[in-house]
């Protein structure tokens, strides 16, 4: 199915949590920024990577945060940080993440989503909530020829079957 | 007989260094790369390639392009055979196998040609008039007519090919890679736009490729486009439809032209859904024929096709030709014929008052020429001229299809006697021959204009563009000649639509029978209803209708243009999502464990759930019945991960849930759960599930598997559209947690062995919730029951589910713990009269399901007001009851209607229907749940559960729906 | 394919959405008369022309997006009047 080169790797393990603001998303963004020492905005479709931490826009006033596993659970850390001021949900088991690398990465994904994946329109730092075929997915342009895809765990095997291409395990 | 006797010794865009072998109707022929099947057949002197639709008249190749109405053949074999393929569009490959269609026993001798003799019985609309009496004979006639209908035969095999879908975006999409299209693409690309240029042929160049000199003058621009990385060229790609908001659908033929040499990893065809900001349509024009007696004979051909076969394919369609035209475009046909060594016996020009009035020969042998008056009537004696090729041209018809797809209007252009695009969508621009601009120099500059305007609309600046020099052309002129009337003593059918065998007389018949709208004339006569959509027929047809009705052509108008422009394979439209890929399969964290155990699976929406775990030698029924007895006797575990799970958090979470559920949650303590019933705004039950309060402002909801999406959307709608002031966030956590139901009288013992907290009744009361660790995983327990036994639901971070499941199995071994599947789970909930999807069917209220006690009278909740409608409490409403067979053994079928008397004559009053049914292993007999008008007031009555379609009728007694442990003692201790 | 202007994700094909009906409905008060509630739940206008409606971005950010769609031409504008 893929006539230009693409390398697909399963990413992981990842510790993931979702943070959703109750009121003004700017306040929640500011607190996240301070905690992670990054500039996190409520602007949609933006992602920021720092080391092994990725913060992705995940809906209005909502972020998905992914990190390599550490001594403490990410959702616990964030729940402690925010208390009752934001909704923190543990997604540490809810997602499978695959990394698409190479010339053919955008073409492969373009068989499944109707969003504009041209390099000028989906460039590093961009992320998007969409579907690949009938499977909901979060896409993140990590580098010009690298796009990460997050799908719900229960769809992971169906997604790999849909790709009809070899996936390198993490 | 030498190979390819009609191949010119030199010239053409074919590769003479390679020879390709192919067969047609079992006979072997040769051709070359660059040939189409049609050009190769003509090169080999094959004049007859098919039989017409209705009259089975012998037909030959008529055109050189996608508008071909006659040369419909079956290409390929076995599962890859494709009927009704236009030979003019098939790129020849080595080993190609083709068959003629619509003839029996052979193309040369076709019994169905009797239809031609019986033609008076088959006028337009014949099946409304003939073969009507006696009425009882109609089924016999119909069978024969159906067998005779159609042209090709379907292929009764699954399609073995792979098809791909691709979405794409661009600034400017140019449809058509001819003179105008190439210039438009160049202008837009030079302005800096992201351009897609598509063409339905294998090589770009458009109609110039069929003319002398070919598309030479366009080559420098093509090279520039090919080198521009902002330009995507897609040959062999047809734009078959234009849709809303700049969407264009393309069908790309990726490997059709390679035959057996195709790389297996490539898809056969690719469907592109393109979102273009600007669309330029340079789709060209299609030549139309003239209508005269005998105009369908083999080797009557469109003049542009004759030139194309000579110039592009180096093929002589004949050796002695007559040219019949009414316009200036055909002028160079005689010149090209002569240059190829063909004797041009006559040029018959309607502009000079001359016309061909008849033809003769099984394959053309001679034509009759006569002078005609203004009305197309022959006015002198005709003279016969021997020839074996007649090149006809009735004018050029701009291809306005794509412009029309999004509602673009047409205007009549007298100077070319055709419709041209009028007003249309703002971002669609038509240029070149597609809008009636025919001279090459004008077409080139029109393309530049359109591409430039498209670029400007995007805020880009198109730089100057030098046009190629063109040879001067004869000025355009046409004498509209819609039909040549029959000469006296020279009868013969005058075909308008070649593919559907529609003649001018059929159109006259329709007018005489007072069919006024051209849409009705089309359906009545089938004009334009073939796979060619009447590309070479429609304009002649509606012009004839206009003349017969003494109306202008503009008044008659055209029929609606609909996509697809040319046929598209269903496989291409389906793409990769067929068979097991039609819906993605959703798997629980325990899926592989179930599969390894040999579980039988059942689909629940997109999910696969284990239905039962048959042991070696055990039947499915034996397995699930064993599982039920095991749960009720000791304990069992069930994978309930497919349930919807929703996290609800926020300062207003409690207030929100109070409004969402019809039962109360305001005083649900932290660490406790409750069954919840969610209603729709109209008071009907939407879903049921559990609500567990896991914090002051945090709740964990479960929903049924099939309603998970609907319930979440419902909550989101309420929070975003109805009560946006509420500070609440909801999130689906279905994938975060696996969920296991541990049920049975020994379930507490099993749990006690693996949990690290106390789970006795004091520590974990009915509907109590707690967090603990099992097999190293932090899990949440809820003491709740679906089966009616002492039971717990365990929510586990998905990745640890297998470990917890296996730990439970080990701990439960001494108690005989075994896994149970969906079938056992369903049987147990039916034994308990617990409503599920078959009862929560979009028509039932809480009271209908026996859950009236759950409806709060103290608070507002969604659905409250309309639940108060008097009809919602009507005593006649079907409400939930139980059924048991009177004879104690006959199963009561789910879906059966409940009636009073099995012998009643229709119409029979229906009292309700059976919603769920099973064999109860616990009670040893069949049981069922049903919705019955009058409900529990009819307890102990005997009714009949009838399923006439299955011929089943069971006497059943109305009982309480809770068959087992009605007091619920086993839930508590 | 229709292009629905999601205010968060940007313009997206309608296949990412579920159509969610009239966006101009005003929910009656909890204790409003039954007839008003019945109208709210069951009665809809069927205009030939502009229609303000919800599209639920289920395969995207899950926002309920309000647009004004011309039911005859499918022209879509955001409620502020910007064309998609």
C-alpha cells in the first residue's frame, strides 16, 4: 500500500494524562507552563516538545501530556498540582502511539485523513485531532518527515491492520 | 495475411520496436506499446467489435476516446474480467484477452439480431405497450426481456484487486491536460500556486495528440511542469465529479494498463478526494456525429477519431474514404487521409447543401449522397459512392459536465451550435474548448487567462507567459444540421444514441405522445441512459426534439448532468474499507487471552466479545449453560471492558448528574455507586449504567456497550449547548480501563484472596466502591451485579487487565472459578428480568420497564416534562413482563408477536412482542421477556407468541419478569 | 464534501462530524407548559435558505460547532458571516 518509503515504529511506554480547564483556559495554561517550564498556550492545534515531554492541544481548553514513565504517575502529579482547579484524567493506558518517518509518511496518512498534510500546512509544532479511516487519531508533526499518531488502545491492532505495513515494536 | 494490415509503415506515437500479443474473441493479434485495444483492432482490420444494445446490429469502433458508444468489450479473465469496457480507453498490454459482448452464439452470427427484424415491436417504451396481453404471460416475457437487456455480463467473483483512497489539497486543480489545461497549469504554477494537473489519458496533450504534429508545441511547458515540485501531474486520472466547497473526485488508473505485469503491492486504482481552492476546467469538447439513415454501420467514424487513428496510432481505418461534415473542424480530415495514402472519394459538406442520406454494407461499402434543403430533406436523386470509411462531424460539444455538477448554468451559443458554461461557482473557471473556444491559438491564451485568474484569486501574481506559435487555422463555421431526413426509397434507421439504439423516429414518437420535459423524453426513449451518458448523442437528440416541438434548443434545455462523468469501479469507491476492514475491529485488553482459550466471539458494535468458552468436545450451548450454572453455583469472571466508561469532574459535577439521570444522585456518598437511568428529552430511556462517586467532585460512569458513543455525545451536548455555565468536564475513559465482572456466591472469597483490603460485607457493602491492589495493579472495585449474584466489577488500567484476570483464575481455582461469556451473561440478566438493549429500544419509559420507582419526583431531570404526558402513563402501554412456555419445553422466539389466539384470521390484533429469550439453565426451561399491553395486570394469562415468517406459534403464560430470586436475596448478605 | 468551519480545528470535511440539528432552539424553563416542551422536542422549521445548526465534531475536538448553512446551496458561513 505504500509506494514511497516510510518507517513506522511503535512508541512507548508512555505515561499520558489529559488536563481540561474548567474556566479560563489561559489560567490553566499558565499553570502548566510554570510547572513544566515551557510556554503552553490555549491556542488550538499546537504541540510543544521538550526532552521526553510532549504537550499537545487536545480540544478547547484541553491538553494531552505524554512523558516517559517516571517514579510517579503523571496523572497523580498533575492532580496534585491542580487540585480542584482543572480536570485531570489518567490516559496512561488509553493510547497507543506510532511514529511515522520518511518521505512517504504524509502520503500514508493522507489515505486516511482529509486534513491538509502538506508540509507547509502541517509543519513541526502542529497537531490535529482527526480520524484515519474510521479510527479517531491525534496527529503531531514532530519534524518535517516525522509524524506521531496516537490512537485509542482498543483500536491499535485494527489501526496496524489498516496500515497494511510493517510496524517496528518499541 | 500479414500482421496488422492496416498499420501505416511509419509515424504514430507507438513503439514499433516492441510487439504485444493479444486476443479478441479467441483470435490472436499483435499491436504495439502506445496502442489502445481499439487502435490495435483497427490495425488488424477488425471492423466489427460488438452488437448494439437493442437491435444487435453489428457495430465498429466509432471514436478514439472516452465517449465511445459502440466498442464495449469484456477485458480480462476470471475474477479480473471487466465487462462494458471501452476499447478506445484500454491501453494495450502483452497478453490482453478481450471478448465481444451482447451476441450469441458469436459476434459474426448473432441470433439476437432477429430483434432488428422485429424492430417494429420494440419502439421506445415498448414494454409499456407490447407484450402486455394476456397479463399472465407477462412474467414469461419479462424473463426473456431481462435476459436480453444490458450489454455485458456481470462477473460473479469477488474483486481480487486492491484499491486505495487518497485525500489531497492544492491551490489550483486543473482538469484536462490539453492545450488550455497545460497553459492554465503553467500560468498558475509560475505564479507560485500549488497545482494539480490531471488528464484521463496516459500522456498529456489533449486533442493535439490526434492531430498532425502532435502536441509538440506543448512539450516545453510539460517539461517545466514536470520539474516543478509544486506541481503534481496525474495522467490516467479522470475527474468524475465536482462536489461542494471545492471538492473534486478523481479516479486514477494505477495498474490497469500493465495487465499481468502490474506490481502486486500497488493498488489497481486510486480514488483521490481533492480539496482545491480554485478549479480550472479544461475538459475540452467532444465531437458529435450527424444523424442520417444507416449512420451506425461499422467504419462510420467521427472525423476527429479518423485523424487520431492516422496521426497518433499510425492506423488506417479504411482505404477509400468519404468525409461528411457540417463545420470547419473536419476540414483537415481529408488532408490527413490523403497524406496517409487513403483515397478521399468525396467531401460532403452540409454548409454547401450536401449530405449523406444512406449507407450500405454489413461493414460499410458505399454511401448515398444527395442535396438537402434547409430542413435537411433530400431534394434530388442521390448518387452512390463506393467507400469503406465514412468520417462524420456534426460539430463540437463543449464538455460542460463538471461545470454543471455544482449547479452551473448553461447558455446557448449560436456560433458553435452548442451549450457553453454560463454562471457557476465562484471558484470554478472553464477555459478552452470546454467553453466553446476552439481555435488553438485562442484556446492557449484562454488557458493562460484562466490559470492567471485562479492564481490572482489566491492573492498570487501570475508572471507574463509567452504563448507558442500556432499555424493559422480556417475560421470556424458551422451549419447546424440536427438530422438528415430519410430519402424516398431509402429507408434505414437514423440513430441518435448509438449505445442505447435510440433513433430519431423514437424521439419523434415521444414528442407525438406528448412527453414534454426533456427529462421525460430521456427516460421514455432511453436517450443518453447508456454508460456513455449520451456524450455523442444528447445534443443531437434534444435539438431534434426542439425542432419537432418548434421550440428553441435553449428552451428545451439539457437533462441534468450527474457524476460520475465516466464509469468508476465500485472497488475504487469502496477503497480499502471492505470485508473485514469495513469497520475497524475494537478489541478488549483480554482479547488475545480469549482467542487462545478458543472462545467463540460475537460482534457488539465494533467490538469483539467472547460469547462462550467451549471446552474441547463441548458444543456452544453446552458451554454457556455450564458457565451460567458455574456462576450461580460458585463463581465466574466475565470481560466487560466494552462498557462505555466516562470520567465526570468539576465543581458542578453533582448538579449536572442530578439533571442527567432520572434518579437521584445528590446524596450519593463518596465511595459509593448507584444504578443510573438516563432519559432522552422526550422521556424515553436513553441508556442505563452505573455511577460511582470517586471523589467530592469526581464520578466514574458506565454505559452500555452500544450506547457509549450516544451517551457521551448527549452529555457533551448538554454541557456545550444547553448548560455552558456549568463547570464540568467529561472524558471517555473506555480505553483506559479494562473491566472484569466477578460474580457468584463465592466471588467474595475469590476477591478476598487477591485484594489487599478487606472485602467483607461491612468493608464493602452493596454498591460500595473501593480502591485496592490486585496483582500489583491499582484497581477500583464496585460491588454491583448484573447477574443477580453477589458480584463485583473491577476497573483496571488496561495494560494490567490480563495479570488481574489470571490472578483471579488462580485464586478461584479452588472454588471452580471459570470465565463466562456474553451468552451466559445475557441468559442470567434475562433470568433476573433486567432490561437491556432489546427492552431499552427507544420506545420505552422507565415505568414500561418496571423502573418507575427510579423516577425522582423531587428534582428536574432531562426528560421529566415530556415523561409527564398522560400517554406516557397509559395503562395500555406495552410494559415488561415475563413469559414461560405452557408446555415447559418449547422455546419462545425473540421477536415473536404476542397475540390472543393462534387461529385468528388477519388482521390480528398484536398485543406486544417478545424482546429477549433464552433457555434458563437455572430453571431448566425456556424463558422470555416481552413488552405486553396491559403488562403485569395480565399475569397468569395464556397468550400465543407467534412468528409467522418462521411458522412458529408457542402458547405462553404471562409471569413476573424476575424469574430467579425475585427478592434479590442473593445480592445482599 | 461539505467544509465545516470548526472554530478550533479549522475547516474540516463533514465526514468528521455528526449533524446535530437546529442551533436556535431555546430550552423552555423546567416548569414551562407541556405544549412548549413538546414544541421544543418535536417541532422544527424546515427553511429553504439559511439554517443555523450544530455539527458535532466527533472525529475531531468534539466541540458542537454552530454554522449557518444555506439548505438550498450548501453555502456555509460561520455565525459571524465568514464563508468557509
